C-alpha cells in the first residue's frame, strides 16, 4: 500500500506523514530530503548544474531511510542537519526544477518503496511518481499559518531566519514549485484535500487515518 501526501512547503506534510507511518506501521519516506541532499551537493559545487549532473552518477550521496526518519551522508560526512539549512532552502527549488534530477529521484523513490507499505510526502507524488498510489492526500494551509508553524518548529535550533524570512522563503518556493515546467506542485485529480489551517495536528492525522480505513 502506497500513501502519498503532497502539498506546499511548510504545510506539515513530513510530521503528518511520520505520524501516519507510526500509527500504521508503514515506512516513512521523505522525498524532499532527496532534493535537499542534491541541493546541498549543488551548493558545494558552486551551483554548477553540469557538475551536479555528473556527480549524480558517482553515488556520493547515501540515504538511510529507517522506519520514521532518514539519515543522509555526502561521502563520509553526515549532512542530515545541513540539508535543512537556509542555503539549501534557497537553492532546493532550483535543483528540483531540473528534469534530469527529477527523473533520478522518481526512479529512486519507486525502487526504495518496491513491494513495501509506505507513506511518502512531496510535491508531485500523486501526479507523477505514484499515479497509481492507493491513497492521495493534498495537505495545505494558508501561508501565515504555515510560516508561524515553521518558525515555532525551528525555535531553539541554530537557525538564521526570522518569521518574515521564513514566510518569504515558503512563498518563493511555492511559486517556483508550482510554476516549473516539469512535475509542478499540483493536486492530483483523485487526491483528497486536507486543509489544516483550522485543524490541530492530531485532527489532521486523524482525517488521513480515516481515509485509510474507509
Ligand atoms: O518537502 P520539503 O520542503 O523538504 O522539500 C524541499 C523542496 O524539494 C521543495 O521546495 C521542492 O522544491 C522539492 N520537492 C519536489 N518534489 C518533491 C519533494 C520536494 O520538487 N516530491
């Protein structure tokens, strides 16, 4: 069984997907982490697209997806935390718009979930990567709510952004992700919309679990 949760940045997809995975015993796969790792690599290569595409062949990135999390390595360096940093936030949508990159990630996601029960979160999972998913959710919330939640989540962490910066980054990523030519952020026709603006976290998880049961 494959459950996909797509939606804009900061809509709570990953925490929701993790909670759904815990409740169902399914594996959790964070597809954004793969794009983030590629963006990290892109930044270390001086933002050179050709070098990035060459390095994709070299298997320099390693993803260790366990039940509810992913650890990411670039050669011998653990970059699990670094892929959440502002420099990565700022270049990830540019990297995710490269068609060659999307094809590599699409294949990787299909491979790692082959024959498994999994919950995945992303942008194009219901439309492009898993058009055959058993359940498709489009999780959304208004921009103010998403920025405030992200700000709270990051408070106390070594982080260089203000609420305003977070809001600007979310908005910019949504625009880039929705307007790119290849696999834009879009609700699949057969996806169920969950708008969490006025829902508590537990309520949004419960709605999705309800869809799984029915
Ligand atoms: O989900 P997260 O915010 O970590 O994703 C980071 C970025 O990766 C998104 O802004 C988007 O550009 C890209 N992404 C994507 N398709 C996915 C998952 C993420 O384009 N399936």
